[in-house]
């Protein structure tokens, strides 16, 4: 692997990290600690639903202006990994 590729990976992952932390602060950890007013599904299932919704909008061409679908999908997949680790008791 070239040094440039290594640097690019590090930069992209740092951007994803920053985005996830900012959104987590803004939304109050809602993905991993959902309020559960109506839905009683666990965090893992709720993240899967969010991924389905995002992919549905993408496939139908109904993305919101200003959304970065790829970054959002990566973010949800990272949260899914965290939720699954928590479900399995792995930290």
C-alpha cells in the first residue's frame, strides 16, 4: 500500500469519526440509546431500519439535498458494529 493511500484512509476515517461524534452530540446518542417511545426494538434493529430507509431513498432517487449518503451509510454501519458488539458483550 502506498503512503498516500494510507494517509487517505486515515483522513477519511477521521472525517467519519468527527461526523459521528458531532451527530451523536446533536441527537443525544439516539442510535445506540433510543428513547423507545413507540418502538421497543433494540438499538441494532433500529439501526438496520435506518439503513433500510437510507438505501430505499437512494434507490428511488429521493435523497435529501445536502445529504452525503455514502458518509451516512458508513456512519450507520459503524454504529451497527458498535451495537452488535454491545449486544455480544464485547467492548
